[in-house]
C-alpha cells in the first residue's frame, strides 16, 4: 500500500472573513468527514485540478473556523485542504468493512467541532 497526503490550495485567493449563519451555528458541532472512493484508478492530477477549481470558486472550503466577538466565522485564508491518495491491491469491498476496526487507522480525519468553537488550535 502506498499513501501520500498533499495540501491543496486555491490558485487565486483573496483573504476574507465570512460570518456564520444561524444554520452554521446549529451544525457547528457536527463533524462531516468526506471521502471519495473510485471503482477504478483516476488520474490524481485531474482530481487535484478539479479540487483547486472548487477552492477558487468556494474559498470557505479552504478556510479556518474562528470565533470573533463571540460569533463563529470562517477565515478564508486559503489554508488548503488535505488530499490523500492511497493505492491498494485490495478492492474497496475488502477494505471498507475493516477500515475503522484497524487500530489507529481511519478513512477520514475527524475534526472535533467543540475544539474549534473553544478557540483551540486544530491545525496540524
């Protein structure tokens, strides 16, 4: 198995802060990891280029959550997002059932929303 983690950022970035809506506050304690699986190999560069286009159009996805004057906000600082590529000889049907059972291994990084809201450093 070969795994590589890259930090992908937008090509164009203008720093800004976006204050959270009531819905953002309501959902701020819910972690939502996102993982994509493909049946066959997909060119990594095509996925990276697509992700960069998304980050250009939606800079909040590469932001850091912050609290300003007791209000939740997103610091759109082009922090980037982790992009993990793993190549395995096994099929996804073999990997998924036991992925979270293996000690110390997860399909996605889990972000603790309460740490974000408390102002704790959640960066690596």
